[in-house]
C-alpha cells in the first residue's frame, strides 16, 4: 500500500504547542526595566547602570518575536489571545521604540 493511501489516526498528529506568552512577558518586562537602569544610584558602577541600555532594543525585539506567534495561533484557532503575550508584545514594542524616539529627539535638538 502506498504511503499516500495510509490512514493516520488523529492522535498521531502533532498538536500545536500551547504557550501562555510567559516568555514574551518576561522579555518585555526585562526590556522596560533596562530602560530605568541609568536612574539607579550613582554609587553603583557605570557597568551596572549603563550596560543594560545596550540590550533594550534586542530584548524588546525578542519579546515581540516571542509573543506574536502565540497571538497568531490564538487568532487562527478562534480563542482569545493570551493576555501575557499581549502585554509582552506591548512592552517589547514600547522598549523597542523608546531608543528610536530618543535618537530622533537627540538628532533634532542637537
């Protein structure tokens, strides 16, 4: 019998992974928290205060990339999207846009 005519039971199909968007939420919170690091006390070394700023944009983009598939999967299946994924994408978007807005203001004023 050819492989095209074989019947595959429904249980054998791989189910789509269901995630709640926790990874996106954690990355989004981390990206937004990194924006506040320069406002830490000056007694801390500059490495602790300013190094996280280099990670704001990449971590924000990762939060968006991690949360969007969860939202697309929820839309495709017709169920409401996970709230954690929505918040993670929102925080990641804000964290990704903040450096760009700052750069535009810096160039315009300077």
